[in-house]
């Protein structure tokens, strides 16, 4: 393969990351207390999320 036969094509658009602004209209305070009636600890969350083989 000869180097003269190789053509490198790059686009300036490919180099820029696609960054979008978040939705600031959401109220994060509504998330507090989501487990109020069903308290969980980290062990409970892990046991429900992952299947551990003991």
C-alpha cells in the first residue's frame, strides 16, 4: 500500500461534543421521600438490583 493512495478526511463537526442543557423546570425536592413508606438500606437495594451468588 502506498501512502499516496491514502486520503484522510476529517470533519470539524465530529470534533465538537454534543452538549445539551438540562431541563431546569423539574423540581428535585419532589424526589425527597420517595421511599418514605418503604424505607430501604443499601443492602436491600443491592439485593434487589443484582443477583449475587454466595
